[in-house]
C-alpha cells in the first residue's frame, strides 16, 4: 500500500504558502512538517530529499519539489477542481525556497 504523501514547508516561504492555500481551498489534508519548528523534520528533509529546499512533498519516499509541480500532483491525486487548480497554479510563478535562508529559487 502506498504511503500518504507528506509535505515539508518553512514559515517564510511564499511557495509553501501557495501549496498550503491550494490544499486548504480543495480540502486536501496531509501531514505537514514545518522545518523551522521541527529539527527532526529538517534533518529528514536534508538527508532524504536530495535538495535543500521547500516546499517538498514526499510521495512513497521520493521527493517532489517546486510548488506548481506539487499542486499538479495533488490536483490529480485528490481530484481537485480543475478550475481552482489552474487558478492556484497560475496565480504566481512556481518555485521553491532554499533552507539556508538565501532566498527563493525560480
């Protein structure tokens, strides 16, 4: 049986907020780990993710990065409203934030 996806975020990341907003507007509930407040989650992300950035969605042990890619995956897997999915996915460019505080990548 497939593991339920888990989302890794940090407080000040606009791309994390974008994914979380999409999840909220579509009633998608996943376990979410904030790496700013959970040192074990931060360590797991760094050791298992392959990149030092968020948002990161772990699906069956594999890391998926970039907010728009995560939103696309969640929309497909959870049957999200296509119009809402497209609105959220195009409301801002996709991207991710680095863990070291150097900002966000596009």
